[in-house]
C-alpha cells in the first residue's frame, strides 16, 4: 500500500520501505504502480545484488525511453562464452524461437520502461499468477514483445553480483525460471502462434570495451558422466514427454554412442518439453524437474566443445538459436493439436 499526504498525481517522488513480501514480483508491482500514479515518463529498475552499477547504466536504460520513445529497454551484458549458460543455452534460443524476436537477455535483471508500459503491467492479471513470484523478469520481456511495445536492447557492460547475496540451489532456481518461461509462453500464446518470422530486437548504444575473464566452470566431461544414469532413472517420465525417436537419441547419447547433447537434439528436446508442459501430460513441476539433468548434459557438451576447440563463441551461440528457430512450426503444430 502506498499512502501520501496529498494527491498522488502531483507528488514528485514516493519512497516506501519494502519488507520483502514473498516474491520479487511484489516489489516490482509496487515500483510500477507508483510510477503509474506519478505519471512517470521513464522508469529504471536496478537489481540491488549487482555491485558494479554506474551512472552510465542508468543513462543507458533511460535514454532510449526518453529520447527515442521506446517502451522497454532490455539490458545487454558483456559475458564470457561460458557465463550465463541457462540464458545462452535455453532461455535466449527458446524465447527467440517462440516469440520471433531475438532478445539476448530475456531474464532482465535491470531494465528501463515507459510509463505507458508500466501502466499496462499494473493492469494485467498476471500479478495473481505464480509467474510473479520468481519469473516476473521473463514475463515482462514477453509482454513487451507480445503486446507490440516498442522494444530495444541497450549496452550496460559486465554484470557482477554480490558474493554474499541470498541464493538458491540450481534445482530450485532451474524449476522456477524454466517454469516461469513456459508459463509466460502460455499467457502470450495468442500472439506468437501466428508469428512466422524471427527478427532481431534493435540495439542502441555501443558495446563497452571491457574484457571478461572466464568464470569458474564445471568440467564438461563430468557433467556428461551422469547422463546415462539420469536417463535410466527418468525413463518412464521422459517417454511420456518426448517423441520415441527423441528419447532413443537421448538414450544413445547417455550410453556413449553419441557425443553428448548436440544443438539439434537439445533444441528438439526443449521444444517437446514445452509442448508437454502445455498439454499437462503430467504434473507440470515434474516436467520442469525432468529437464534439469538434460540441461546439465547440454551445458557439459558445450563446455567440453569449448575447451577442446576454443570455438567461436558468437557463432556457437548463434547456431543454438537457429536450431531452436527451425522448430517453430513444429511447436505450433503440436501446441494446437489435441495433445
């Protein structure tokens, strides 16, 4: 609740304590609602766990909204090829394939938006759904794309998180984020089902010159070692989710007959998981849980290939997106089928 001693329409600034009511979505709802009440022209949201925010970041997020009349400005971070694999190997290519727009950082930790977009978000019924607790970032990006708001990407630079910030384990984080991504695609299906092409989202500004060192990464070969055991343990679940030929290919990859999860098999797998989630072939949290071991195998495949050949990171990440985008028609056909 926001209270003021005089009319909110004439108040220039509102400052309220946030007592960490459950879910990041509640905090963002307060920010966007306050911006709507103040009739703000520009809203900039920053993640408090980021330690290297500069004034230039705020300008980079605000300028496209103020000067160029964009409604939503997503961040562009300077990343090493082995950093942010959940984004580069899953969220980015899947969002690109489904929504038909190339957004490099759909999981927006920082963003800028117009008052018009803030008002739209405040009025949307999504606040009463599970998406808002942990996946509001993905929904905001999807809403900007699906509701025809003018969207851009703006360069910020490397992103450094506080080492002592509260965090959750990978299984819980993965389930929250992937579940939110799938739910967002459910809520925007009317838009993307009819979209047939893929276009890049405009980029404003110039990339910083910082060079990012390789972060500590798990050994790719070790991540692949458990694939055979995981596939065997989840065989009944995977058979219910995947097409027979896809399950057979994953079995072969786990038995050593394959080479991990290459881009083609990984993209097909994720798309079939999305469709299974839509048709609720089993409890939806079980579906997202079952994808985690395969995601580990995919990241292991990527890390192993990167270590062996020092592959061109940009070309590799582009190739993953292309593989996902090739499956858009099949996603739509299966999505709209009887299940």
